[in-house]
C-alpha cells in the first residue's frame, strides 16, 4: 500500500513539473527542446551566437547558431529583432544549438515593410524645419511638397494649358502686406505678384525672403496664389 502511495506521489510530481514549464517542451519525434514566445537577438560578442530573451518569463541565455546559419542563410536574414518566435534547440556536445525557427515572415514582406518605413522616415526628415527661421508658417506646412522655381517661371507655368496646380518655392523681394494680401517681386524686378496669406507675414519693405506657396486652379480663368510659409534669408 505504501509502495503504491509513493508511486502515485512520484507521478503527481512529474505532472506538476510539466504543467509549470509550458515554454520548454521536449518533442518525442525530434528530441528537440521547444522554447516559445522569445526574441532572437544577435549577440554582440559573436556573429554565430544568438541570445534567447523573454523578459516576462525570465528567459535569457545564449545558443550557438553557426551550423544553422550555414544551412539556412536566407532564414537568418528573416529574423526580426522586434518579433517573437518559437524556436527549437538541440544539445550537441553539451552546447545548446539552434535547430529551427517557427514564425519567420517571407523576406519579400519584410523588405517591403522596411522600404515603407524608410520612406516614411525620409519624408519626416525632409519636412523638419526650425520655426525660428521663418517669418510665417501656416498650419500643416510640409516643406518637402514644394519645388524650387523662380517667380517668372511659376507665372508662366500657371498660364499653360492644362495647368491644375502646384507647390513652389521662390526667392522674392517683399514689397508690402495689405490685410490678407502680400505684394512680392522677383529679385530682378521683372515679375511681380499679389498672393494671399492667412496671417501676418512680418515682412519688411524690400526684404528678400524665400516664400513657399501653392497655386490652386479655382476655375478656367482664376488661379489662387497662397503663401504657406515665409523663410528669413541670411543677410537680407
């Protein structure tokens, strides 16, 4: 009776161990150890070693991955540092070695996502500006939307057949502001234009400034010229 009782206790204890270690499970078919929901980070001290990391479960150890990398070079490229995986580990000569990774995304999907992220970062960088360098900045001002052109060329393009609108940058000589209208001239005085502005331009008479402005076609005979920002030029 006592012997049967001891056997039951041993079985119960073994069952508890399996229940309390859900992240580590040895498969019967492959004799590999499964470690679930972990980050797979390259170790700075070695190009062939990876750190297995799960902060919630206190998992943090190194595994050898040189053989895996040699056999699966494309999969190594698909490892994302901010993504969790289920990995399989096998023991070879008392060393924990990476055997396989579950959850890798296709390389094409990863590269497309990275391309979009890089374009977003480039767009955000291109639209950074220092407000202190401007007399006036409108809401939602995005400098990267504007193309550099002289005022005369902008006026010529606006009169071309099929013109629908544009965003331009031009260096001009400010003449004066009258309410919501600003009068500007090209630096060589060959062209002049009155543009609308929703705010104070803070310009001085005969000051050379860089204006960011939009051209919007309202109807067949009228194009709205609106200043989005006025940048202060050094020495003006």
